[in-house]
């Protein structure tokens, strides 16, 4: 097995199972490549059928590659564990369907359904995994338990989310075709980590749908079906990663206000940020028994109680006061915006992630010199993307003490920061400078 290539490994895995699995694998691939480009929700994006098929191939290949890498190089990993648990639930579905339908609501904890935001040891934390496991069990009705068949099914659904995100990007900036494709489909860490049988795939896909429906609800004729779809996508985010809703809801309301009112967008979003800071300051000055910062402190504590991983970072335990958070902010920003470094030791797989991060850092350096004002003003959705992703980045930096986990969590929100960045740079000016340099040489 050690010397086998990825594709040979995949072939053997499928072929050693009942031959029906192999046939279903080929059938699913053929059906998805043939029918998806013809689907109305996909073929009206402006992407050619050939481009859609190429992007779909990349997405499905990323899911299969992630499965192979984690199976070969990581003996214990969440992706294959989810698939194993899903097979157990699949057996339960066949033998005891009523229990399959009801055990999702059982809580083994003494406080039953309390500790809603806790990262470990609560019904709600277990529910995040249990939802994915239930979906794997339903997927097993087709796949029979094969990880790679389940990966195909999950990623075909996730690809629809990427399509909806592309449609949203191109609607904001019709002229930003390649930027929209890169940010919706091709950011390496996002492509990789949101292609596994895991919560990350569900959260990212739901965010893609949520932002698309939110934009349509704000800018198009009101339709109840749009509101229902928006609610369903928000509900999935709430159940699978509830902490994301904390910034998402208020920022969405500010976005709607920016679209519907005559207030300047930048003023609205900056005012909300200042209001949040003042609120935290009031809690500090009044020495309140409970501070909103306690949510972040509790999440960090939960993660610190987990068994340290190979890429564990040295962090200080947070205290629920503004001064302590300010003192720990530089470390948080370093972890989430600068790590892994290109010279990071201990894991070969960090190298492409570090290169991706270096490219984004380079674009940030270039931005002040080639900033295109017309691309950012009066674009409320860009402000929503930036404020939401920055908030999530900072929280990840504060709460996650493991570099591998930081990279995985960060990948979900990276497109929503990368897209405003790419669209704010005056690329035509850069091209003119390049031509001038070539002429002078």
C-alpha cells in the first residue's frame, strides 16, 4: 500500500468492495458531469458547460484526495471517523428506523440541553457531529458505506454552494470574472478543507447559500420562498456551528439597513463596530458578573481541555475583560493571519498553505498603492464580507490553540475576505506598470 499512487489506491478500494460500488461510482461521475451543467440554477451563471465540468472535476478530485491523504497519513482523523459512525447509523436506520429518527434529540448530559455555545461536552456540540453522521447514513443508502462514494455525494451538493457564491460575486462585479472563479472555487485551503465529510463542508456551503439569498432578498422583489430558503440556510449554520451566527445576524441586519436606507455604508458598519466596543467597555467599567467576552473565554477553555495535537501552539488563558483581550490580540492576529510561516517545521502539508497565505499578504501590501476606490464604495455586501470574516478570524485566533485547526477553521471564511481584496486592487494599473517595465528593459 505504501507505494501505491492515489488513483491506484482509489481503484483498489472501490474494486475490492462489491462491484456495485464501482459501478455506482462511475455512474455518479457520469451523471454529475452530464446533468449538472444543464441544470437551470447552474447554466445561467455565465459559466460555459466546459468550465463548469472542469470546476466540478476539481471539486470532486479535492474531496477524493482529502480522503486518500487522511486515510494514508493520519491514522485518527475526523473524516473517516464520521464515515464509520455514519455506517453505524445506517445499520440503525435499516434495523430500527424509529430510533434512527429520534436518537438525534437525546441528551446524555445532566444539564440536558444547556451550554448552547460550549465547544465540548454539551448536547449542542454533539449535535454538530450527529447531523453530519445522519447525513452520511442517508448517503449510505446509495453508497453502501464507501467513503469515496459518500465524498462524491457530499461534494456534488457542496459544488452547488460554490455555484451560488460565484453567482453572487459576479452579480456584484460582472467584470470580475476570474476573481469570482478563484474566490468561489479555487482558493486551495478552502477547496481542500471544505471537500471532506465534515462540518466545514456544511458550514461553508450554507454560508454560500445564505449570502446569496440575503442579497436577493435585499435587492430583488420580496418573495416568501426566498425568506424560507434564507431561514433554512441560517438554521443549518446555527445547528452545525452556532457561534458563527453571533456576528452573522447583527451584521446582516446592518447590511439590510445599508441597502434599504440612504446612510453611508461605511458609516453604518464602523458605527456598529464602535458600538460593540463601547458595550464591552461598559461591561468592563461596571464590573458586570457576566461579559459577552465570556463566550470566547469558555470556547478557548473547552479547546484547551482537548488532547494536544501535533501542531499545538503556546497560548495564554483568556480572562473575560477587555484589557486581557487587548494584550492577547497581537498573538491572536499572528496565529490567524501569519501562520503557518513558509519555514514552519513539522508538517510538509503546511507548505502550500503557507504559500497561499504569503500571496494574500503580498496582495495586502500592494493594496494601498493600487487601491480602486470605485470598486468598494456603495458595495454593502463587501463590507458585510470583510467585517464578518475579520470577526471570525480574530475569534479563531483567540480560541484555537492548534495550528492545524486554525488553518482548517480559517479556510471556511477566507473567500469572503479574499474577494473584496482582489476586487479592490486596480489590476489594469498593475498591467500598465508591467508593460512599462518590459519596454524599459
